C-alpha cells in the first residue's frame, strides 16, 4: 500500500507541474497574441510583453523542468520558489492580491510540500558561488529594485487606470524582482541552476529591448537603462554558460 501511495503522490506531483506548465504557456501565447493583434491593447503593449515573458520565459520553464524530471525536480522547484517569493513580496508591496499569479504560486507551494515529504529527495547541490555572476547581479540589483518598487507603488496609489485594473503594475514589479532573484539563484549555484540563468538573462534582455521599442509606454525603463538591460541580459547568459562549462557540466 505504501508503494502505491508513493506512486500516486509522484503522479500527482507530475500532473500539477504539467498543469502549471501548460497554463503558463497557453496564457503566455494568448497575452502575446493580444498585444500583437488587438489594437485596443496597444496602450498596454509594454505590460503585455512583460506578462508574456513572465509566463513563457520565467514560469513555464520551471514548471516544465519539474514535470519532466519529477524524480529530481530541485532545479525547477528552486526556480518556482524564487518566482513565489517575488510574487508574494510584490503583492505585499503593492497591497494587491493578483488573481492571475496567485494560482501558480499556490500550486508551486503544493509541489514543495509534496517534495519535502518524500523520504528520499535531492540534496541541495554542493557548489561554490560564482563571483562573476554575483557582481553582475549586484550591478543589476539597484535598477531592478527601483523598477519593482516604483511599479508596486503605482499599484498601491492608482485606483482609476486600466493598468491598475488589469494588475499590470504589480505584475511588472513581480517581473523585475523575479529576474533579480533568478539571477541570484544562478550565481549561487551556476551548474545546478543553469536554467535560471537563462530565464533571468533572457527576461532582462526582453525588458531592455521592449523598453527601447516602446519607450513612451508606462513602466518602460528610462534612458540609459534599456540598452544596459538588453546588453546585461546577454552578458549574463554568456557568463553563466562560461561558468557552467568551466565547471564541467554538459547539456
């Protein structure tokens, strides 16, 4: 009976992770399509880029990793944890509960509880932090923290605009803090959390590129930060790959 129960828990873990992954991909595609094809949403173009990236670049890979490797899901779970911390922190800062992100955070917590109750689970990887990546994260921390704080403040004080109604301020704040936390996670364990480095770097580059192309939109980074964010995201991914390969990891 105990073996059957363990198998059922394992199956439930995998099913929940797949639900999270498929939902993130589906809503990410819908958000991106809305931004491109619905003319009335043009005013929300930057926010829609951010939300689509939050779903497709940050959230979906973590859930997919946990679903596909349910026996050893720690890299995916750690990224889900960073996402959850960023989401809860920015909702607290914005004094707003975001109904669009709460389900992902709640299901992520369920996965963690399930994993922690396993009699045998992955040990936290013994690996030295990367000084190079830590320096890059430190350099990005101030502008990203300012972006997270400013957008959370707007969510607190704005009670009239569509941006507040659609939870765009708090989600942009969430995005900025998630990028920062994923970068820190990758810096602490470059081999084990290589996926987080790619998510953080690509998301930062997207934020910078969208700010360059949509500079007059709400929440877009102001000069000179867009170009710095775009270049910084690329540099972070390159540095993370160099660290991972130097330390002997494969694909």
